[in-house]
């Protein structure tokens, strides 16, 4: 609620030093010889060229196609064993700004300092296993106090907090088991809550930080605790 990799190349195999060297032409050398002859015009056709190319590819002297792309937030599966809080936080930021743009509100500016403020509360919620805007640590009771601890002094500060099942199940909204699906579930819950929605779409808020933590709980069912901190422009 509101409180005002570079692509890997196939490596060619070379004979070990001191080992007898097979002097027969390698596929790579044979390919080079044929191409040189073709370019010089001394040979007009190469009936064996396709086979040579295949042999060269198998031997590693022709680079294969690019490797499969690394999983993204939309394809990477959420797992309790290797939960990526940074990936989920970045999706919460992206989807929040998508909602603002869809409603004609300027995008928020991401601040790492506010990520840390949000993480302070997300960590506390994971510890007590409930969503909360209060923090009992002295000087951290409210979002305004927590923002001030980061040496930021905005005119306004607000916070969104949420607890959702980490994995799809009977008690979770229908969603894919990806980081994008999890972030969409959290954002949807906030957009369906008047107070949280007002924070997301408040044109007076200009900066944001996001954080998320996973807690397994006594029953062993993992829960994700997410927090967003919004601020207006900083006082000078």
C-alpha cells in the first residue's frame, strides 16, 4: 500500500608434439586445395566438394551455426533450487513501466539505491513469511524512513508489497512457470488492488526500485516476497 557470451568456436584438433604425424591430406587441406583450384580456374567442377565440406564440418574446421540462445525471463523456469531474484526484479520493473506506458504515464527511472531499499523489506517479509509494510528495525519502520536510510530525500515515497506462490499450483493464478509469468502474476495482483495500482500509475512518482526474495516456509511450499519502492524527484 502507499505511505505517503561470445559464441564458442569449435576447436580444431592438432597432433600432439612428438607424436607421429599422419601425412595424408586432412579435410581442411583438401578443401583449401579444391577452392584454390576453383578460384584459379584450373578446375571447372568439383563433384566431391559437398563430401569434403561435410568432412570439414565434422572435423571442426568450418564453424557451425550459432549456439542456442540463453534462456530469457520468458523461457527460464522458476526453480526453488536456483531462484534468480535479480531476473524477477528486472521483470517487475519492465512490466511496471509497460503498465505506465499503456495508461499514458511516463516511465519510471530505475535507481539501484531504491532496489536496496526494496530488498530490505522483501528480506524482512521473507523472514516473517507475510507481506507487510512495517519493519520493526529502528529507523526502518516506514518506507519513508527506509528511503532516508539510503540518503535519499524525495518529496513522496510509496511501496508495493506482495506474497505469491513461487511455483504454479492450485493456490496460484493460472500462469506459465517462467520469470515473466511470475512477474505478470505479481503485477496483475497489484493492478487489481486500488492502492497498489495508484502507486504504479502515479504520475508524481518518477523513480523506482524493485526486489524479490524466496522463502520456503515451515510447510516447505516456497513463496516469493516482492517489493517495489517509488519516489518522486529528490529534494535538492
